[in-house]
């Protein structure tokens, strides 16, 4: 049996999404049908909507979401109808070498991609599910492995933020950079990901947290959430300013923008033996030219998918930080609109208005 619901469909890159009816198949063994409660607009969605990362269309974008379990497939015994859940685009097989060594974001099992081809349709024509989630839809049909239980104290908006942006920023600090207490950190970009990294650096006890962005309102929020200094990237030489602030360079830098320029800057503000972590999705086919004179003395540049998050282990811990008030989520939510206003939300996200535009259901 199929079920129908309303969803925002991308028919062609660079065109507005069209809200229309789609069909979802019944949950197969290992799958869960989730009624969407909240979905955030992530930079990744904007990249796909703009065609920067080619993807088969039509499709339903959105991958940062929370909701309530509606129905479970055979063999799913860890979730039941009525459960509040965080829905992630990272799923895992639990059997490959990457999964077994704790690097589930690099899972080599391709069956997840295969399942995306045949779960959704429009007028009977199968469409490819986006990143295994397709969250701009009243219902999501997902692999049970992509779900994380959500504590009752957490709002659905907070749950959605923990499904992608906040978690990516937090995990980049806790799992990849691993700064020692008192360490100096520079964070490039103060959107949802960067502000997650700023808060993680504060929770980890970093001594100096330098936040960099083009938008004054985001820098003010960074200060409120734990940054000790901010650098306005529209004024002067960013590398010079961060290096000066840090008295010669930082031990850790996090790039949460997705531009070659900021990736190079993140590397260039390091002191010897420092490490820069690039989280942003750099454009396909580009190279990152690293200054040769800085490559000596142990500096390193690493890329990371979602800060190497281990969803089922890390996200409940981050949710607990939010419940305890150590991690703040509310200031990141700029707007929460109905599905019919999804294109306005995308437009505001493109214009870097506030921090996170959300769709509520
Ligand atoms: Zn995302
Ligand atoms: Zn795996």
C-alpha cells in the first residue's frame, strides 16, 4: 500500500521548489515512516538546489529533521509509533571496516544508496530520495539506522538542528580537533555549523575562541554563545587579524563555510603543529592551494564529514548538553515557516538572514 503526502519537489536546479503530492512506499524491513515535525535549511540543500552538486531530479530536498514515528517495518524493535526522533542523513551498516572502527560516516555499504532509488514516487514514477531523508515532506521513509531517539525536553527545532548543523560543529571539535583545555581555536563561519563549533570549544574549555564571519549579527551571536573574540571578514586581512589576536597563530581551526578561500585561511592561521578541519562542502573539481612555506613545521589540513560523528553515540550526548542548558539551540532558529513558504525560507537562507531558517509541519 502506498501513502500520499505533500512535499516540496525540486524539478530543476536553480528553480523554485514546487509543493505537490508525492507517494511513499510502505516501510520495508528495517525502515521507519516518520511524520516530519521540523526541518532546517542547510547549506548543503542550497548547494544541491543551485545544481553545484549534480543530483537526479525530480527529488525532495531536506536532510536536517526531526519528527514522530508513524509506522515501523518488520524487524525494527528499537522504535515504535509515537516515538520522537532525530532523523540523520548518516546511516550505517554496522558490519564494514569503517563502521567497526567507529568511522560510520565513511561506511562503505552502498545498499543505502540503492534503497533511495525506489522509496518515493510522483504519479507512479519513482524519484530518487535525497540523502536517504527527503525532509521537505510531511512524511519521511527512512532507514531505522538513520534515527536517534529524542529526549522529551527537547523542542522539534532543536532536534532538527542536532540532526545536521549543530552536531557537525560539535563533533568537529570533540571528535576531530580534540582541543586541550585552554587551547586557542579559530572558527571560520558562524552559521549553524560554526556556532555549534563555537559552543563545543567553550564546553571543551578552550582558552581563546576566535569566530570569523561576514555578518555582524552572526558575530554578535557567536560572542553570546562563547566566542572570546570576533573578526569581521569584511574588514581587512583575516589571516593577519586572527594571527595577531592569537599572538602568532591558533592550535586548531575549523572551516564551516565551504569555500576554498576560507579553507586556505583556516590553514594559514595555524601555529606550528596546528590542525585545520574543513567541514564545508568545497565545490566539486576544485583544489585547495596550501602555502608551501607553512606546510613545514607539522601543520595539517584535514577534511571531515560531519565531524566524524557517531550518530547513535554522540547525538544523545549532545541532546543531553542541550537539555542541561550547556548547549543553546533557540538563538539559532531564525524562522519557522509552513511548507508552503519553503521557497521564502530558502531565499532567506541564501541571503544569510539570521542563522537557520526552518520549515515546520
Ligand atoms: Zn546539512
Ligand atoms: Zn558500514
